[in-house]
C-alpha cells in the first residue's frame, strides 16, 4: 500500500495532470457549476476541495497521494494501529 501510494505521487501528474492522459480537470468541469455537496454527489472525490485549499487540481492530487502514503507509513510503523491506519489510508483514495 505504501509503495503503491508513493508511485502514485510520481505518476499522478502524467496520468491526471493538465496535460496528462486523462486530465482530472476535464472530468470535473462537467459539474463545476454546481454547489460542493452536489459536486460530491455527482463525482465523489476529494479533488473538489482544491479551490477551498487554494490549490490547483494537480497539486491536490499529489497532496491526496502523499497524505495516503503518510497514513500508510504510520500504520506500518505501529503494530497496534496497523489495521486502523491501513483502512484509513484506503478511505482517502
């Protein structure tokens, strides 16, 4: 899980960046004019929080992947919370 998320950090821009294979921005533009709850209902993703965080889509994708990797790292370093942290990192993705 940790390695998967670290790889995702490296390739997220190439896949979903502005000039990527399937730009995330193009996928989100279809429902951009709606309110945040309606956007989350139409296409559930944490990338909708980008404007509220002051980030663009690419940086938000990297942040989500890094946050997931961080949670996975914490889970693997602590045996008691391994299962809880691993589940939490899956929820972020």
